[in-house]
């Protein structure tokens, strides 16, 4: 399993958007993304911790490899 990078919340939303997720709503600095029945909550921080990013990917059902490939 490849290492997850330190990314901003905006970058995470951008990459998940490339994977078919759309912003459903935002309250404060947390964005809720949806893709069909699956969804996730992304904090819009300058740097999201790696463990939080792993939880976001687990919650959304996206593999680490697919998430990292979305950057290209």
C-alpha cells in the first residue's frame, strides 16, 4: 500500500471530484461529498493529517491507488 501524501482539503475535494464525487453541501469548514449512495466528509484545512485522509478514503470506498492515480 503506497504512502498517503499530506494534502489540503481543497486538493482532496478536487481529486475526489475527478473520481465522480460531487459536493452535496458545506457547513462551516466541512464539505460533504456524494457519489451515488456513498459519501464522505472532508475538512477544509490547509493540511489534512494522513490518518484523516485514510478515514476519508475508507468512508468513501475509494482505494488508495485510485485516489493517487486521480492526480494524473
